């Protein structure tokens, strides 16, 4: 026995003891389409912000890695009493450290380090070396170094300029579309 009752615009079916309200039993296709449109609009509005954050994060990470390498080279030059050199290749977007072989026997001859900092590190393809004061910088055992600057730029035009003073101070200046 099926009894159909019409109440306030909703049809209620009564079958035995169960009541089923056909008006609220699921989602209508138009509701799902509206939710999809709202999600698409939110994504489209937030995409530029997310994209800018992504590129800024890559630039920040590359700058931090280079500054860490510089600090390591400066500290190791003082500890080991040897000249360390940061080498930068702008064509391949690579950088690496090397250490002077024997300053008393053959000054000016450098060899790669035996660990990860001696390997050539490649910058992300979204990061480019735009300006470079010198293709290398030497860190001396007394803690001094040559004055040096390096400008990194991402695909969005944001820049980080890493500046080294002769006294060993490191400064990172940010500029661009931030």
C-alpha cells in the first residue's frame, strides 16, 4: 500500500513505516554545476597569487642556497686556513666551491671539494643569473673576501641581489614585481 501526501510543495511518499521526502533526497544537477562554477571562479581569482608565491619561493630558495654556500666557504677558509673559491658559470646557471691545493707549493691552483658542495649545483630553470661582478670570489683565511655581487632573477621579473663586502658581510636585496 503506497500513500502519497502533498505538503508545502514537497511530496512525501509513505511506504509502510518509512517516509521518504523526494525534495531533499539528493543533489540536483544544477546545484552541482553551481558548486563547480563557484570553485572554478575561486581558483581563477587565486591563480595569480599562487603563481607569484611559487616563483618567489623558488627565487628565495636559490638565494638562500647560494648564501649558505658563501657562509660555508667563508667559515671553512678561516677554519682550514686555506683559500676557498665560489665559482659561477652564467651560461649553464651553475655554481660550485673549490679549495686551493697547496698555497705554499702551488698558489692559485684549486680543486673541487670531496663532498656535495664541491659538485656543480644547477639553479632551477626558472631562475637566471642576470648580473655578476666576477665569475668567482675567493674567501681568504683571515675571513676577508673580494667585494662581490650577484643578481638572480625569476621568470616574473623579481630579483635578489646578493652583495658581499670585503669585511665578509653578506646582504640580500630584493626588488622587482613583489
